[in-house]
């Protein structure tokens, strides 16, 4: 192969089991045409690791892996890797500077440099703490990431779409709740469209202790900002829905400014009115507020919101 055909990255994506920190690297030729046109956002001197290799090096198992996200875990630690530009999360906390996550032939790979960062963070980051109060193993929570697929939800002037933000927060919230022993059911885990009635029907079939629909708001009033928790219109303050809403709103107020508390919507929100279990709908903030949308797009702030949601849900579960 001539120098003019030399790719940015000279190795095949699948490298086999590497000694991640021993420096062993087996170079493989570039005869594959797909590799001759590949361009990865990493340096030529870096190497890619498959997720099974990464899990083996970290002493974890691959619980889930596709071209959108991967989850590695052991009993107390977790690593979640999202398709770029989604980011990498260790024990629910976002990593900075993670250029080096790539997609090749419908699989995620990480660079050796990112793998070292993950390992160092695992060593310095405390494992997931024990639950506030150990929830029953029968506790099931349904998390509903709003919109999806052909329905983008609200769209900011910058082009940021509600469906992407709420899915990222829902996945992080699910990760934190599962680490605390809660069984979580997601109405969607990818960018697909799910009709409103199907979301409610899934909740009704599952019979969870709580249904949480996650959204981001929009308003003609550009000064409107802050998270809001909506509860069913006809539920009183002593209802389980209202108590769950109060717990979640209190937790959100600790991480988000201008919290709007618990409210009922002027319209009938179908996912709240047609579910037969306690249910709340959380608006994480306003995509129409310039400062707030700048926050909502940040993985670190999404992780804070997920932490608050899981904290509020756990608080509700512990006092049932």
C-alpha cells in the first residue's frame, strides 16, 4: 500500500485481548477496504479496544452493547459509554475529555487513552453508595423519556432537541436507580417513536410503584426557566403521585435554579391521566431560555439532573 493510501489509523478496530496497561500491541494490516476510508477522532498512535476487552481489563461484565450505548458493570461500579457526542460516565459521573469513543461496524470502541482515564477514575471515584433505605425487590419504576424518533419534542434555536436530552437523562437515572436495587423499565432506550397511549399501557401492564415521564419545556416567554414537576389534575396532596412529585421537586431544587415546584397542568396530560399507578411528569427546564438550554446540553448537568431524579424517587420509595 502506498503512502498516499495510508489511513489516519493503521490498525483494525478489533485488536483481540490486549494487555491494556502492559503496552502490548499487535499491529494488523490495512487490507480491509472499510479501514482504508475510516477516519477516527483519535491520534494515529492511539489504539482501539473492543468493549469485551475493556470489560475484561476492568474486571467487569458487558451488560449491554450496541451502536448507541454500552454499559459495563460489576456489583458496585459501572461504566456507561454513549455514542459520540454522548460522553462516558463512571459510577454515574461524567468524564471530561473523552475524545476517542468511536463507532465501527455497529459497535462502540474506546481508545487506550480513554480506557486509562476510565480505570483511573474508577480507582479514585467511590463506588455507588448503599440505598437511602433499601427498596423492596418488588419496587418497579417506569421511566419514560418523552418524544423520540420522528417526534423531536421542543427544539432550541441552537438545534438541540428535547428527545435527545431527555433520553440521556432517563438512561442515567435508570443506571443510578438500578445500582440502588430498583427494577427500572424504560418506555424507550433508543431514538424511537412510542405513542403516548403505548407508554401508558406499558406502565399499566408493568404495575410499577411509580411512573416518571421526563421532558424539557418550551415557552413563548423567553424568561421562563427552571424544572417543573406535574402531577395528575385530580390527585390530592395526600396522593402517592403528589408525594412523589414533592420528593422529586425538592431534589431538583438542590441542583437547578428557579425550581417551579409541583403543579397541575392546565391541560390533561395523557400519560398522567391514563396511567393507573402513581405518576408524575418532570420538565427538566426550558429549551427557550438561552442560559438554561446551554446547561441542558451539558453531560455534566444532565448527570446532576439524573442524580436529583434518582434521589427524589428513592426518597419516595423509602417512605412508602
